[in-house]
C-alpha cells in the first residue's frame, strides 16, 4: 500500500517561525516514517550580500503568511540561474 504524505505547507509559501517571529520561504520539506514533517526555510534577507543557508523547523512551529509567494521550478535539480527572492 503506497504511503500518501500530506504537507501542511507548499514549496514557495511564505511562513513565519512562531519562536521567534521572522518571515521565511519554504524551500524544501521532508517527511519521516514517524509522521513528522520538517520544512527547510530560507530568509529573504541577505547576510554580507549572500543568501543565508536554509534552516529546518517542525511544521508545528510555522504559520502561513502568504501562499505561493515564489514559483516552483519546472525541471527540478540544480538551476544555473536560481530565482532571486
């Protein structure tokens, strides 16, 4: 029987971490056999002119601010020109 995973957030959604509160974009998501869903989120803010590495949060710690603020790539895999945030 195939396992169906339902994610709380979609890739490209703008979410806010509730502890502390700051807006980030969902850039990746992972589901575990235990039923947990974790989301890789990245800030729109640059640090020293560079993007910060994504951080991982449990879905229970995030709330949607705006759905689909960034479009998902069509081909997948590495992109030579990633979209700017």
